[in-house]
């Protein structure tokens, strides 16, 4: 049975490519009006145009997840334009440094925290009141298996993703009574431009060949889990972290 999201307004932050783009298409295919945001309009406008060309509904907006004034402005704009916000997908992330933990420069540390933790925190903080006005909503935070086991060369990235899982549980606990469900997905190594440093690393390639799925994930592999978490079928699911890694953590 296909998920029906007709009449719902969904925000996909970090929707210009990779996992975010795949999720945006999945939401639109189910009837949602998708608001795509990224720090540059060109990328998300192209995705929005693709969705519209396929008969879906989408608009593109500029929002840098690490700039709180832009995050607040985006939620305000959605409220004014649509009068509601039913679904938020926090997908925007950054990993500006890949290497030994002791060499991570402070500016890279700060950027990772701003985009991967502070951004999703305030995206939820600004979105929740708008959701509550219309009876509730569904939030899915795109974390990572790095939240469970620090990936090589990504100490700070792993820390922020563990923090995002913690935020997921906190918001789920605080706002469940108001009809807001908050969950996270934890992708494994997915073949995207963002993860190129990992997917091209011979050590990671050797490791991926040994996992039960026998391959790296594709962005499309993440869509079904998200659709479940934003649908009525998961009405009794909140505060969970859905691992989608092809069995890598086994």
C-alpha cells in the first residue's frame, strides 16, 4: 500500500543531492508538497524542477543550516506561504575534516557542530510550534551509524551524529503529547558525493565487501524507512533510531 501524504507540507533541508534528493522525490511521489532547502538555490531548484516535471509539487528555498537567522526565516516563510508544516527532514550535514582527531582544526570543529547539531536543533525548535498549530507533525533526523561507532578519521562528525540521536529522543519525549513524532535514520556508508572520502578509501571498500549486504548503500535505499516514519503506519513509533546500513554494524 502506497503511503498517502496528500495535503501535507514537507521540508527537506539539505535536499540538493544524495539522500536528501532521494527523500524529496519519495515524499513528492506520495503526494506531499515538498519544500527543498540548501545553502545554494541552484541545486535545490534543479531538484524541485525535476519533481514538478514528474507531476509533483515542490518549491526551492535558500537556507544554510548553520545560520540560525536563515533557519528561522525559512520556517517563518513556510508558515506564511502554506500555513502549515507537517514533515521535517533534517538532512543537511557537513564533514569539513577527514583525518586524525588530534589534527582537527577549531574552525572545522565549529562548522561541524553548527551545521550538524545546532542547525537541526533550531530547525526543530522553530518548526514544532508551527506543527502543533495544525495538530502535530513528523520529524526525521538523518544521523549516521557514526553515532554508534566512530568512523575512521571522523571523530567530530561522529560526535555530532551521536548528539543528533540524543536530540531526537529529547524532542520526541517533550513534544509527543502535542502530536509531534521525532525519529532518526542511521544510514551506513552510502554512495554520495558527501561520502566520497569514505567510499573511495580502500580500507572502507574492503570493509564494505564483508558486510551482509555486500555493498555500499544507495540514496534510494533510505527512502522507504523515511516514508514509514512520516506515515500513519508508524503512529506508535517515536524517539527511535532506525539503522539502515546493510548490516554493517553487525
